[in-house]
């Protein structure tokens, strides 16, 4: 009960449902194994702007919706995400725990 596994958003195995604003565009954020991520699985007709903001979408039930993640940096025709947090400065994590209400 005293051990946890932490998977950073930047991890290669990380896949997080996100919402891109403005426009509430639903997508998946994948880690690149370094200190950033990239947007995957987005509809072709969706238009993403440089400096669009990324938030958790709440899909999948792992994270509550609306948690700020980062900004889009359109470079080389890729939708790279610069996280708001610098993972090299990470010493402590905050565990967000909540109980899902039953219907």
C-alpha cells in the first residue's frame, strides 16, 4: 500500500485523452520519451492553431476534465505539446484521488 507506479505524460507509453482549445477538439496526447509530447489521432478536418491550449478531457475516467497540460507548438508540420511543467525539476508529485459517484 505504500508503493505506487508513476507514468509521466512525457513517457513513451503514455496515452492521455485530451481536449484542445479553442474548439473542444478531442484527441490523444502521447509522450515522446523526452520532455514533451505530441497530438495523435485527430480528425483531418480539425484545425489546430499554434499556441492552442491542451486540457484533460475526462474521457476514460482516469483524470477529471479541465486540468491544464500544455500548449501546442506547431513545428515541422507536427503538433508538438510543450508541457506547463518542467519534468527535470520534478521532485514531488501530487496524487489526485477522487471517488466516482455511482448512478
